[in-house]
């Protein structure tokens, strides 16, 4: 019984994963049944091999376990989010990454997550974005579609390949916010969702960008809800990288080295990227804190 408690604390599982209420004899019997079904030694103890099996099983059937209300998933556990349109990879209508697009941390202690990286996808929809990600063999944990729907593509336990830097990838969570960027697509958006805001004065890496499409207000509200949920689930502080007391709009050494803890734009990771130019992290994070 004490062994199971120890591995529960180490790996982040609890008796409900096996259909039990606590760490008593019932749990050991249910673990034995699970172990037999998996063809492994049935001793009733949740060691590394058993945890790997239950994590993989739970990941493959994650929609069977979701409690009431909307949630995000970290290390096989559900965390609430204050947003009414959230779809995980296992639910009907969900979007899913190919297994060769991210680093799997299945069956390992909870990943040490310290950053959240914001991207725009330069696609017309989240469905199109995921298709591109899978073709390019890269990945991200979340997409936010034009109507504000949040898609979770992978458990936060996995390290997705999204931040142009291996160190940052293994410490971070990423979101792709649907936005084709170029103003030539405004007519397409207007016919389907209404006109997008146009950003005219964004400065990144010391230069002012040409006018480009911004995010819909509903996408910003979804993003704020996601930030709050991720902060609560993973302990990422609601802070942005600063320079001279204001949002740093260029590459930030603490971010690119993996030392920063908080919420960043992709351009903070590398000077080869400009997303999400015009997204005022300081202002929006302060709004999340106020809520």
C-alpha cells in the first residue's frame, strides 16, 4: 500500500485511474486485474511498467474519463478551464498529432514545465494547421480556431516541437492561434467570420512590421482562459519577459536559454520569428490576474 502511495506521488496517478477510491486492498485487486489484461506480472503494485501501461491506455481513451465541464489534460489528469469550447484529441471532432511529431514522456514523472509559447499558425483554420504540423513532423499542444474553439492535440506531459529550440521545447507548452497573417486573406475571413482586426504598428526585433491581420476578440478571450488554466495546472507564473519595464519585443536571452518562467511570444525565443507581433502579453496577463 505504501509503495503505491509513493509511486502515485512520483508519477502523478491516483486510485481512480484503476477504478478504486483509495490506496487500500481494493486498489491492489483492481491493479492486478489491469496487469493481467496487459499481460504483465500481476502483483498489484504500480511500478514503472504498470504506470507506462495505464498512462498509454488512459491517453488512448482519454474522453472516457472527462468529468463534467471543460478541462485540459496534463499527465493524464484533468484540470478545469473557464471556457465552453474545448475539445481534446480523443473526443469527437478532436484534432490529433502523429506520434512521430513530439517527444513522448509517457510513463515518466511529470514534466518540468516553466514556459508557455504563443504562435500564430499562418493557416486559415486549426484543422489546416494540424495537417501542416503532421506533414512537417512538428507539433504543438493547443490550437485556437477562428471561432474560439480550443483544441488540445496532446497531453501536456509530452514535449512538442514548436519553439525552434530544443531546450525551450522540453520546458514549454505551445499554442497555435489560427490567423493567416496576410491582409490579402481579409475578404476570405469577412465572408465566413467577419473582418479581422488589422495590426498596423507592431514592432519586433527593432523594426515596425507591415500591416497584418490580428486575432479575433473571441480568440483572445479563449487564449486568456487557456493561460489561466495552464498556469493553475502547471504552476507557470503569469509573467511576460520585460525590457526596461515594458514587454520585450525581441529575442530574450533568458527565454532562449530556458531560464525564464512565464508566458512568451515565439519571437522571444529566436530572432528568426515574428509571431505573435502585436500581442500585448503584459496587458492581457494583467487582465487574467485581475479575473
